[in-house]
């Protein structure tokens, strides 16, 4: 059974800092991995999708890397802004029916 | 990207009544859809896998008689919470993949906006 863990569970940083969110998964036989953000009381916003054959993906100030063999992914946020405050979820696509297993989430607060 | 529409976005119901949530893939066909539940301050947990034309597959601990899933077409899956109770209050969200691009290299899951259910 795939298990996905995110560290840290919560993070508070001053505006402008670069930061790294970590995601680890137990079964390396994955199809892809997605990073989402979720604002309080809201749905999911897809940020980046990394296929199993890829090492990283970039979108604006976001960069996600994937090391499938070690079961790890990181989300790098450059020059953080207060608008980046949200909960960040990584989700791993693996197994039969290609189920998506979500991580425990990292709650980010960027202080102005 | 592909669009998944979920309706309603929020609902309040009385204890003991049933509530139906719809999940539609608007511009693609989806043989398989997934239903998730999220309790406050927790992550999303897979409840069941909805298969078009056949019975849904439920995760361990999810009552199939309480959470009825119907996937009658390639673009619509419904989740009915029967005899809802306050402990069923949660955020429910569905996802689907584009059947037309179902390959190992393109398997992005698209998510609905979610439904916040409050049972009073």
C-alpha cells in the first residue's frame, strides 16, 4: 500500500525567502506525482505534474523534482509571497486503477 | 487541461436525509473516477473507485451501503450519502482521467471543485 508523507507539517517564513517542501513515498513504482495547493475551505489547484520518467518540472517560481528510486520529491518555491500561503499537497499516482494517494500536507504561511 | 465539474459546491442537510453529489467530466470521457473525503485539518483519503458500468470498489473502512456510487455513463459519476449524520460532514472531492489519452506517459488526474457537506 502506497504511503505518502510530507515534511514539514507546517512552515512559517518571511516574505521573499526561498523554501523547500518535501514529499516521500514508500512504493517507487509510480506513474507520476502531482503537487497541489489547497486554500482554506477550497478545492485543489494543480501546480505541477512530474511523470515517472522526468526529473523535474518548472512553472514560474515553482520547481518540483522527482527521485523515484529513493521515493522523494521536493517542491521549491522561490521568492515566497504572502499569496503563496496555503496547504501544499503532493499526490502519487500508482498501483492498479492508478489510484492517487495524497500526502499529509504542508501548511505554509508567508509573513509579509 | 481537462475539466471536471462537481455539483453542488456546498450543501447543508438534516440528519437522516440523503444527499447526492455529481461529478462530471466536461470535455473528456472517463471510465474510472475516484471519490475522496477530507476531514478538517486532514489530508484527502480515497473512499472508492468508480467504474463505468460496474460496481464501485471501496477502500477498507468505507461503508458501501452508506456511500452509494453510480457511474452510469463515461462522463458522470454520483456519490449518494444515505441517511447522513453529523459525522458525515466533510469535504468530498472527485477526480477523473481522460480516457482518450490514457497512456503511461499522460495520466494526470483532474479534480472537481469539491463539495462541502454539513449535516445538522
